């Protein structure tokens, strides 16, 4: 197993991280245990969760994912695992989280409330990597970072990270931490895949220059890069099949972002490339997302334990220069299929 470090931290992680956002919704407790057991048996030491999970976000079961992980962790050697979680982003962002009465913010009160809840549900004294789920456009980053830094000083959190942030946001936060002499964001968790290579435009340069690690999520573009949406009909059990039928305009727009004419055309080309390489298109997609020097660990997910195999097949895979050139040609031919 080739381990990597997150940013400038002592967090030594496997190049694939187990995402858990299905635990408690699409995956029941029994199946969630199977998924975690299989990941550990394979050698995976890095799990990612959030106080908001599972998805789709609902008030009645927010936090259930952490609760399931916490029950599974009992009897396990806690020090063998790197556990990451997140405080829900601000209600002034892209949607209003169905927790804390829809009043979330990245301020001292909400950060401290969130960490206590996560620690209790996870049944642990500390979280290895604590992340801001998405930025707050109202609360000054100075206030947010000071509150996060207090958690580090208290020993409740080892290191900090951000998510769904921009090049400006990450740079502003990083420079603020330097100026104040406090703990910084060591990682950024953003959407990055064959169908969404936008991270390469600006954020990759920030990560390289400042030694901040990307933790890509959705490396198979929410399942789109598996090819299951390229058939004549939408798959019956699939997230974006439900989203595209939703009466909620925001949810439907998200479905259209992932499943549209350009994403399906690009996916068809990646399926052809994977066939030539004699690997699964899922394996190709995961291998691509972990290919870059600024990536510490790629976050994969599954509804069932059996779905992990194709992702795990990429763990030691390094794509050749020729394959990367073919990928770049596809990305030049069909630019930014997810917008």
C-alpha cells in the first residue's frame, strides 16, 4: 500500500478514502457495516463523513451516518483509522441544511455545537480531520478559523480542512491563518472527476504552491462515469434518476448538471478508452482522480459492499502518459461537461 500525507500534517492515509454519505439512507446499518469491514480488510485506513449525512439531507435522520460509524467503531482500534468529518456549511450558501433549525453558520457557536455532536455520535475523543462543509459568505473567515483553531488546541481535532471552496476562498483562508499564527486548512475536498476537471484551472496551483491536499469527491461523477446512465432508459435505482424526476428545482438542476448531453457524450468516450485498456470505466475514473501530485486520497462511495471492487482495483494503478493524453484530448473535445 502506497500511503500519502495530507498537506503538512502527520495524517498518513491510503490513496482511497471511504465516503459514507449513503449510510442510513441508501445503505442500511447492516450493509454499512459490510462496506466498512470490506474497506478495512482491503487496507483502507481513511473514512470521511459529516454531521449532515446521510444524503439526501433530511432533518429526521441527519447525523445517522456518524451514529452508524460510531457503533461500528466500538471494539475497533481507533488509532488504526483516520476519521474525517464536517461541520455543515452556512445557511446562506447553496442550500439550507435541515439541522439546527436551518440557522447554520461557520461561527464559533455552530462550530463548537457541531463538533460536540459529532464526537458523541462517533463515540470518539477526537476527529483527525475536521472540515468546513462549504464556505460562509457572511461570517468573516478570521472568526471561523479562530474557532476551528480552538478545537485543535483543545485536542478535539487534529487538523483542519475545507470543502467546496474556490481558489480565492482557499488562498484567503490560508493567508489569514499565516497572519494570525493559527491552524490552517490542510486539505480541500472538492468535486473532481473526468467529467469535472475544473480543479486543474486554478485550485491545483494553489494546492501545489502551498502544500495543501485535494481530497476529490465524486470521482465517478455520482455514478455517471460507470456508464449506467448511457443506456436507452434511466437506471431504476440511481440518485440522478430520482433527481431528474424531482419537483424541487434545485435538486432537478443538480441532476441535470451531472446527467446531460455533454456528460453522456464524454462518458461514452471514456467507456471506449476503458474497454481498450481492459479495465472498468469506474476503475479508470478513480485512477484518474488519484493520479495527480496534489491529491492525497480520493473519496469513493458505495450503496453495497459489492460495488467497492471496481474502485479498489484502481488503488495501485497509475495511468500512462499515453492514456493521460487520450483523456486530455477528450476533455479538449468536450470541454467542462458539468459546466
